[in-house]
C-alpha cells in the first residue's frame, strides 16, 4: 500500500487510465472522426470524380484565389508582426498597453463584423468606396477586399507568437552585436532574426492556415462571384448548398490536407532541428 | 587609450542617474567603478561604451571627442553580466562575429578570421570547444568566450559590466585572478563595474567609488581603504565603526569624557570613524572605554561589541581570537587611524 502513490502529485493507475481514455475519446470524436468523414465523403465516388471535380474551372479559380490571398496577406503580416513585436518588446512608449490590446482585437471580434467594417469603409454609401471607384479601383466584392479582410483576421498570429519571445530575450544580444561593430541591419539579420526564427515559423504556419481557411470575414466582402471572388472555403459552402457533396468535400479535403501538411511540416522541422532548438531555447 | 569623462550628466525621464561626473581614466589601467545598486556605475559604463548618450557633458577617447560617436564607431569591447552570447552560433562563430560584420574593405580574409578566433580561444584557455554552443558551456566558460569575442575586434577600451556577477563564488575568484592576468598581458585600458568591494580591491589599479549618481572618491585600493574621504566611503569600503563625538578644547569628548584623541582644529558635533581591526587596547582613563556586550570568535579574530559612554553607543572592535582581553567585561582602546567628519556631512549611509 505504501507504493500506491509514487509522489504527492501522481494519481492512482485507474485514474490515470481514465484521464487518458477521456482525452483519446474526445480527440477521436471531435478531431479524427470529422477528418475521416471529410476524406471518405470526398472519395465516395472514386478518385476519378475526386480529381475531375478539383479540375473544374470554378474549383481551379477558387484554389488560385486562396493561394493569391495567402501569398499577399502572410508576408504583410510577417512584416507587421515583427515590427509590432520589436516595438513592444524593445521600446517603452505611451500607448503600449493599448497597442497590445489592439493586436488581440481580431481574435476577440467576430469575423463577420470584421467583414462588415470593410463594407462600411468601402461600400457604395461610404466616402472611400466611390472615390476609389472613380479611379477604377474596386475594393468591395473584389480581390482587394478579400485580401484586406484576410489581413485583418490573421494579423495577430505572428505578433502574438513573437512578443513574449522577444520580451523574454531582451536587448542584450543586440547591444552585444552593435558593440562589436555590426550595423543595425546586420544585427537584425544575424542576431535578432535567428533568435526568433522558430517562433516566427510557427506564427507563419498558423497565420497561413487561417488565411487560407478564413470564411466569415471573407464571405461578407467577397460577393461570392463564382470563378472570380470565391475562395476555397466559400466555394465549399456554395457547392454544398447546391447538394454537390462530392465536389464540396473534394475541395474541403484539400483544405484539411493543408492543415495536416502544416502540422507535419512543423513536427518535421522540430525533429530535424531539435538540437539547435534546444540550444536556442536553452536560455543564457 | 586614455578616456576622459567631462562633467557628464545623464537623465532618464527627468530622473538624474548621473550628476555632472568627471573622471580621467589612464591609458592601460584597470579601473573599477564601485558602488551600491542605483549609484550610476553601470550608466557611466554604458555612456563610455556609447550604449547610452549623455544628457550633458563630453567623453573623450584620447584627444578625440567621442560624445557624438555611435557605439560601432567607438570600437570598444563590452562584456555583459549575462554574457549575451549569440545562442545560435558556435563558440568560434561568436568570437569571429565582430570581424565578420566588418565592411569588405577592412574585413580580414576568412582564413585569417578563423585563425585569429582560434588563437583567442586558446588565449582564454578554451581550446577544443570551438564547435560547442553557448548553452553547452558553464557560466565561467561563457564569460571567457564573451571576453574573447570582445578582444577579437582589438578594442580601444575594454568595458565589463559586473562580469562575474552571475557566477558562483569559487568561479568568481578564479576568473578574477585570470582577468588580472589577461589585463597584464594585453595592456588594454579596462573599466569594470562591480558592487563587490573585495573584487574591486583585489583586482583594480584604481577604484572609483560612486553613490547616488556622484563620484565619492577615486584612488588606489590602499588610498581608498586607508584614507576614505567621506562617511559613505568609510561605510561602504571595508568595515567601519562610528561614534558621535563633540570637539572642544582641542580634544574629542563623549558624554563629558575626553577620549584621548586630538580634535585637529575642529570644533562642534562630529562623527568619528575607524576600522574595527585598527585599534590598540590601552589601560587608563583617557581612552575610549566601554562595557562588553558580546564577544564572539569569527574565524581568526574575536569580534567584541562595546557600549560606549552615557548613551551606550554600540560599536565593534576586533581582537586576536586568543587575546586575554576577550574575557574581560570592560575594555579601553584607541583607534590607530581615524577620521572625523562634521555631523552635517553624515547624511549618506549605505542602504
């Protein structure tokens, strides 16, 4: 009986098993089962139907648009995220607390509202919309609107990942590099960036996954013009509403695949660079 | 390289961290900036480095006014308390960093950089560790790498900010001796910041004692220890005992009793300072006499606490641990060296 509890914080065997079982059952029900459903539904009518539905012009256009949006939104948010994290972690200024709160805004606000904000800003009744239109620039119900809404929704990811990391690291390394004669740019490229690269990569992966998967905000500003302003998530919904289940799930499986690839990529990098990761995170 | 600090003032958000400080650092000397936390010693070091800009005043490197130069232009070697090694680089890459980032015209060939870095690694007695990462080294080893990295750029001045502050006592003592050797071999003008008086007394050619953003005293360790010029230095460096006295008729008095010390022309209320170990036991009335409150042996000495005079001011003196007087209940003594400061001056105490 003396060995029943090896230490004060460990539970008895049955309790451990129960907890693990609950955890696994939960994951199976809410994560594995839906994923399985998506892929099985997509492949129900065989590989031929799967690929031909992906090759339809509308599907191709949706895939292209989603990639375009991600290619624009993710780099912009990387630049913004690094700037914001740098400013917050390394300088003291008025309104810093406000900036940190504002960065979280897209997380706390409903994506639909984020979309509506752009409708108000660039819609027919707004000041900016008609003015831009007179120069031939369409924002709402066009690609620029989708890009703007996506940037809004995804901008906390990189910044959120980097702020605690950079705050923790302080400015000692940068001061050391400067004292050794490095310019500001050299210091950033050779010292700051390598110090944050793992956090940055993680932020980029999350940011990218969200940029490609965003539905709510994009749905409001896109206008859902088939073949022009429908991204993959929008196309999935439209196909599903038209009872075209195979095509809908084929496209959905592509999105799900993206999520899986992201996870595998991250694990692979962590495994490949685990030594260096330990060295970088090992503190001073 | 001589460094001259001329009436430098530094304010952070209107709070003055340094008040018009002037200091001449001689070429090739090892000087310690010593003071409690908040005394401005690190600020002064960072101002010399160019990591901070003075609010007022100038800093000269030799004849050249360096006040407006950036940290890169000053060509200094800076060693940080927490090493600040680049954790994603190997030891060798860390040491060669300063040479690798030079513009093409002044950058040595990569083979030369490597050779120089390896030489320095050897110089800091870490040969063979070139491929390690900083987190695979002990604290002492990391600080050696940091020093090698700073030396690689052939700095005009070497600046160390509490270089041993994060190390344990044993390693501290070892590195202290080693730093002295390095200094003697390279001859760099070296400024180091410390709050540890033992470190400063042992290591430095000269001390600059600081308090509350001002320089209290500059001098050799012996001068500062033997002849402190202010109550603060007396309290901060070494141990001191302090008594309130009255100076009258060319003598010092406590509670109406002459204590056998001349007043040296001073009249009025004052504070008498002396070192607890720097006393002679005497017999007779004209001396400092007190009742023994406690007497305990501390290693090789016996520390006796005495209550002196009518208002029983408490002070400590040291005797050899086997001195027979250690058993007595009443002792009379005379400080061998002492200093008297007018009472008004004694408002600063070690926090």
